[in-house]
């Protein structure tokens, strides 16, 4: 879609869908009568993920403990197998990614490894817009080390929704030991310039890691080439691995001999793990950043999902995602000004991830509730953000049109006035 061809009528959306060369919608379980726009919070299950999960269950049924070596693929190296399969999505080398833990625990593990205050270089730089769990983990880590509170620096946003890379780089001084930033901000959807920030950090002798929860599976990365020191992401958002799916860790090759901060027996060299010796022999790759036994049933759906990504290609995912989100923003721009909505997501393709954030000064909660009643699944983020994520793998242009048209109707008919202004616990 270009500016030239954009057309706000429903027929245009249908035409865009007809022109789509490849379509993976039928590989996902989409409920009839529902428009799912929340794949940035919990991606939908695919046929492939279900099959992989059933296969893992069947392996357990038939093989018992034998599954560690004889399951298809063997459980003993499943985390490494999936890590290698996922590496291309983030531009890592195959030994640089491991599927393990949860994002929050992995942050603890990587801070334990890479946050080494020394001399006057003592600070950990994050940002105030970061996902709360990341900040809680970092603050807890500082307490554990007995660091003063002032060592955790949260960079301020100028507008409460985006960060300016110049401001971030401006804060890279000699007091900073480590930087931990999101790739895509979970509320506004802003995508930071990972390459530029990494180069700037390294030029000042600072290590840098990224939380890629909102970009993995939506945006291509070149983590290895850019030299990013480490990264974490979850596999249940754009990667469709299911609720509580195991998360992922990337550690750049150059750090593979750095002692893992929270070691455990699955981070031992595979060849000697079952010798059960008291001395830890750290595995050669990112696998060293595992601790205990891998959660096979929380990993199998990821395997199925990765097969779909391998077929479609992350660049194609990104290209379609950008067309869907551009279209959504154009339709939102066409809403009458008196409806009061603003798109706070940056417009430039290289500055946005896979979702669009709409704000309304007073009615976001009620509009969000109305959308849900109509079978449209958005999500709400405090205080006034409605996030909409048209997912390249399973959403289409008609659904985007219907979603924005529903917002228009909810405002025109004042349907929102019938809803309460309280929000649900998980929205
Ligand atoms: C989703 C998300 C998390 C969630 O962490 P879990 O440990 O999986 O609950 C953490 N950080 C960011 C930036 C996220 O988007």
C-alpha cells in the first residue's frame, strides 16, 4: 500500500487481502466472530504448535525417561535445538541463542553475569518507560548486591511515550557500567535504533543488552553483526509459543567464556553434564545461561511456530506487518477529530514495532470494553492506551478495517457511555 493507492473503503481492504501472495491464516486457530488484535500480548496457537505439543506428549507417553535421548527431537538438547532454529529471527549465530527460563528470570541471570560495577563505573542505565518487571528485577538485583539506589538510573522520557536516542546516548558517561533497554517500547510501540545505541555504548566502554520481547518475531534484527552484548525475549507474544512459553537468551559469542551468573547443571558442557562432578564445566555457547531442566511442554509449541516463521521468512513478516500498521494508522487518522484519538506510535517504519497505540484523553477504557463486547480483542495499558496489533501471520486488512470502523461506530453512537470506566485485571 502506498499513499497513492490508499482508500478508506472496506472494498479496498478486501482487495488488499486478495492481492496477498501468501497467506498463513489457515495455520492458526482463529475463533469465528472474533477479531484478535492482541498477538503482541499472547500470540495465537498454530496448527503446527499444537502438533509439536501433542508429539512431545506422545513421546512422554511412550518413552518415559528415554525421551531425554530418544524423543524427536531429544529433550536433552531441545533448548539448544530451538535456540539454533530461532537464531536467524534475531540475526544471531546458532550457538548464541538458548530457549530457557522466563524473561524476568533471564534478566536476573544476565545482570548477574554482566553488571560488574568497578571503580567509578558503577551505574546500570535503564529507562522509565521500561516494562515494570525489568525494573523490578534490576532494582532487586541492586539490593542483592548492596548497591546504593542511585546506581540504578532510569532515563526520563520527554513525552511519556517515546525515548530520544540522542538523550540515551547523552547519558552514556564514565559512570555507566551497563545499559539495558527495550528494543520496542511496550506501550507506544517505538522501535529504538539498536545498532546505533550499541555502537555508541561500546565506543564509551559500556556493555549493552536489550529486552526484545516486543520485537522478536515482529522485526528482523542483526544482533551478532551489531555486536549487541546480550538480549532476552519471551516466546509467547509475536512468537506464538503459548502462555508461559519458555523465553530466550542471546549472548554474543565474545562473552561465551564469561562465567554465567546463575549457573546450574543444564548450563554445564553437555559431554560431561551426566558425570555429575562437583566442578561446573561451562557449556561453550549461550546454553551456559540455562540453570535447571528445560520445560519441554512449554517449549514444544515454539518449535511448531518457528517452522511457520522459517516458511514465511522474518523479512516478509516485517514487510506485511508494516503494511498492516500503516493502513491502521491511516484509518485512525481519518477518524473525525472530535472523536479525540491520537496515534502515539512513531510514524516512520524504522521507528516502530508491530503494534499501534491509540490514546484518548478520557474514554480509552470504555472504548476498549466496547471493542471486546463486539468480539474485537485489543488491549488496554494504563492510563489511556489502546494497543492494536495486526499480526502479519494471521490478521488481514479486512480485520484492520473492521476494528477501526468499530471504534468509529462506538464514538458516533456513543455506545461507550454504556460501559464502566473500571478496567479488568488482565486487559
Ligand atoms: C512481556 C514482557 C516481559 C514479561 O516477562 P515474563 O518474565 O515473561 O513475565 C518482560 N519485559 C518486557 C519488555 C515484556 O514485554
